[in-house]
């Protein structure tokens, strides 16, 4: 956990860095570490009674509770950590207006939201990658401007909202929007240690905390106080730290070498380098400070598409720093023994007495009595990284290239030779992965997030092999597929839906708390009753039953279910290569439109769900990369598996409408009376009322048109594979029949 500790502490020293994004597998104490940060921050002085936390020295002139007099009474309170729930309503985040009082009495009655509560503190978003788009937009606005604006039909409220944004996420559940990702100043990857001794110590401490929470906290109180004092001292030291031109050139050289977008990377790296120097007790930035800052500030800014994993090639980083020094040899590099703090642990280290460096699990060896091991992070000073211990089994599997009878099905594979590389399967005709989670070729096939911190052996950005991820070779873009009608699902960017954001299409009587006020409809409802209410002049007299809320239409995210034929006939003439390119383009489109995705494949004697419904297109791409072909075509089993998955997802997420893409040539060759069974299965799938699209993969001079027959049975449109994508597709909608 060294990088996570260091990133959090640097932001505690300099909140201007812009926050931290913590990525990692489940169960690695990400949330626990973040929640502990608030106790290390210096207390905050505010104007007494101000609900918006105004600083007495510089009160916000536009504060809704202001204006505050120059001699306003001040009070001190601890720094706050405010948690933003993933399912929070917009009014709870930005605050809410009393619309009836605002319209009837002409006064601004505003109830502050979470952004106001987080001002001058920490705003923590757990599972930030699952945050709805409309809340992401609110965070982007507040993070960019340092203010929150609430605009409601002529009533406007604005207040300061400067906070340290900290998010945690499990990449297996989906990636973050690039706009929000760039707003996080630093990013770190965390993973559970594979060292049994470290894991034993973690369990021991957890049980001790459960048995006696107060005693456990008291046991570590001195250690916490020591770190808090170091944070306060570094904050006081920060304004006096110099950033020499040599360090600035190094920062610019590194950012240019990694081809990051915009200038935010340069600014964040400079701020992080200053904070790191202050944390180490230095009065100027050195090359070590620049190196540490770049390692934390650049990995998430070098991504170019959803299938790029964050990471940094440290060899390139060192080369860029060396180029900057060679280009200006006459300038001092500010990196000598005299510049280092007394407790400096080097370029990867943290700060004094266990600030989060490789050996710094806590102050003074990890707490009272040195129970954290000799280096403070557990037995043997383990830092939570991967110690090379045993790994858990992987999630996805490669298949064999033949069916139960050893033959490929269909005319295209009549010679029985599969067209793609395959591995031997298990007893049930499906492949088995070794217990260590590696593929048959010895490479680890699990997603990056499931294996702990990246190393040079498995991260392509660190000089290792490329991960098993499908990559489109044709630069294809998917045509737009939309579900018919108007839904009520979660906000997204695909199908029409009634949402809280979008264009206004009507008005209605609110069922509960008023959402967006529809002012003309409210006036029309109140106007006929003004004489009865005694109004002769003056303001309009309103009653609660006059209020009407707006009905808005926007876009929703869908569940895009891929049902892929992986039989022997699909492997002929490199057909599967075209299928993978097309599906990859559709996956990228699903990522951009904030959809969930699921993948079912059928071959041999049955079908298998390769990927349950998830927001992680990276996981879907990984499964796609490991999809060889072979065996007969159990079309009926694939359709029935799709119907079963849809039923389960309807129970889990009833408002999210599905969109089923069946990628096949329409052949059915497995089992008895395969075509009749496929027709019966099509009726079962059609009964779910899920809109489907049959993607016809048949090619060659002789065609059986079986995909057209399947489309008729499903009452679904049929589209050729080549028509589904286009190198320059843009706003080319492919409607789905109801």
C-alpha cells in the first residue's frame, strides 16, 4: 500500500494536487485507508454558524448565508470526510430549493447538499466508476470551478465547493469516464499481498479491532498524531519550497515523452513534486521528487482507449529525465546528498518515519511496541504488494478447437481442422484453466485488477508482454443500435428514456418530492383559482397542489448482450477475425454510451456465459481475445442461455432495458433435430420481449440464409456483419424493430 499511502499524504499536504483515484481488487482496504485520511488533516476554521464552511479570513462574498461581516465570530471544527453514495439523488448532491417558498414568497430557501458539506474537506466516492453520468457531470463542474451552481427556473444559488476528491474503484466493474478520470490528480493501483505472513498480520489486526475498537484506536493514537503533525509541518513548509527551472524542464520533458493531453498533467506533476519535497523537509524540488510525482500523476493520463490499462514505463521515465538534464548541463540538477531529508527513502520512498515508502507502514515501525513488524507494515515490513505468492484461479477459459466428436461442423470446416489456435478442453467439452489462473501458453489471463500491483512482467507499459485483450485491426466504428420505445432506465447515451435530465416533453403532478419545476404548467394550474383565493394584485397565490414538475426525455444505458457463435463453421476463412473486430467496435460503443455488457458463447454441445452483466468492457474484451472456435453449433442452447440471463438481470436491474445481439451464421448442428429445437428456443427468447438483432456472419458463394430464418422467428431485424461497422461510421442509426 506504499503508493496509496504516499498519494493520500501528498494530497493532505497540498489539496491543490486534485485528489486521488485508488484502483484495485475487492477486499484490499481501499475504503478503510481513505476514511482514515480525514483524521490526519489539520482542523478547519470557519465562520460560526455558516452552513457552507466559509473561511473567516476570506469569506465567500456570494455565500447564501452571507454576507459575513469582517469581525464575524470564528470557530474550529475537524476536517470533514463526506461520502457521496453512488445512488444519491441530484438534489442531495448539490442541495435543494424550497420551490413553493421561492415562488410564493420570493425568498431563496436553500438546503445545502453534499458539495457544500465537503467544502474545505474530503469528498469520497466509493465505487466511483459506477456513479451515474448526471452526478459525474456535477462533480466535473464543481471540481473545475471550485463552485457549485444551482439553477432552478429563475432562482439561482452559488456557493464555494473546493474539496479533495478521493475515489476508489474495482476496474473489473467498469472503467471511469475520461473527463472524470483526468480530474483526479494522482492514481494508484493496490492489491492484496501474496505473502502469508503479511496476510496473517492483517487478519490479526482486523480481529483485534473487532474485539475492542476503542482499545485498538487508542493503541494507534500516538502513531496517528505523529503523522498528523508531519502533515501540518509539511503544509507550513510548502510555500517556501522552490521549483527550479531545471525541475520544470524535467516535468515538461516527461509529460511530452508520454504524449499526455493538455497541460493538466504538467501542473499536477509540479504540484505533487512540490508537496513531496515539503513532505521530505527539503526547500527545493529535486529530480527524485519529479520522478515520484510523475509515477503517480501520469499513468491514468496516457490511456487512449477503454482497453488501455493505466501504467507507466519507468525506463522511458528515466530516459526523459536524463534527456532534460543532458539538454541543460550547466544547470544544477538539485539532487545531491545535502538536499535529502533525514528520513528520505529514495525516489520510491515516502516521507519521514513511515510516510508510505517501501518500508514505511506507519510511524516508528508501525505503532506502539513495534507490532507492525520491523519496518512497520506487518511482519517483515511487507508493504501489501505482490510477494510472488500463490495466485487464485482465473475467471476466463480458452476452448478446444473441436466438438465432442472431434469434428468441426459445417462445410467450411469439413476437414476437421480448426481455423484458430486452440487448447485441450476438459471432460465436458469446455476448456479447463490451471489452478494458478494462467492460460495454456503460460500467460496469466486474469484482468489486471485481479492480480495486485502491476509488475514489469505483466504490464505492457513496463516492458512486459501485452495482456490478453482483443484489439481491433481495422479501426472500425459501430453503427448505433437503440432499443425501441421510451424507457425509464438509468441515465446513459443509447436509447430514448424518461430521465431527470434532457429536453422537456410535458408536465405532471409530482408523486412525491418535486423534481424539476415546470413553471408554465404551474402557473396555468394556479391561474383559474386566483379570484377564489382573494388575489386582486401582487404575487401569484400558489398552493402545493398547483405545483407541476417537468417530464424530461433523455437517453438511457442498456444491457447489451452478445450471443456469439463460436462453432467450427465460424472459424472458417478467418471469419472469426471479422466477428471479433465487429464485436470489439460494439464493445467500445457500449463503453462510450455507459451500457452494461454480457457475453454468451455457444459451441460443441452447449453454451456458456463468458461474462455476466458488467460495466467492464475491458473484461469483455479479455474474454473475446480468448475465444477460439470449433465443434458443432448448439444454437438452441445459446438462445436459451440468453433467455435465462435476461430473466436474472430483469430481477437485478428491472429498469435497464436489454438489447440482444446474436452473432451467427444461423446454422444448428448439435443434438437431435437441431433446427426444430433452435426454432423452439427462438420462441422462448422472443417471449422475453427483449429487442434482438441477428448479425448474419454467413459468407461465400453458397448461402443457406439460415440467419434470415432465425431473424423471422425472433421478429428481429437481420443485418450483415459487414454492415454493422464502418471505418467512418458516425450517427448512422440502425433501428431495432419492436
